[in-house]
């Protein structure tokens, strides 16, 4: 169980862990597979991190801009002017 917990904390999926254990159970080293999986997981995580940083930047800009804008009642063409008028 400790192996599974350690692997999950490193971002390995349940399927990944199954594949790793499968290699070990066959008497083969799972290390090449582990390296390959973690390399791809790192790339995926870095991409999500960059997307999150960009989202945070847009959100901060919205907060700053919207602090100065008044509330408006929706019209037939507009639901919330804050969102609809916002551009980054």
C-alpha cells in the first residue's frame, strides 16, 4: 500500500500504477516505464500550471477593473456588463 500511496503523491494514476506493478510482477524493471510516465505527467502538470497562472492574471485584472465599475441591471442584450465588456 505504501508504494501506491507514494506513487499517487507523485501524480501517477491508478492505471499507471497497475502498469508499473505488472512489470515488476513479471520480474522486469519498471524503471524505464516510470521515467517515461513521470516525464509526461510533468509536462501535463507544467501546462496546467501555466494555464492556471494565466487565469490568475486575468482574474486579478478583472478584479482591479471591476472595482471601479458600477452595477447595472441586465438588458435584453446584456446579462452582466462586467463580463461582457472585459477584455485582456
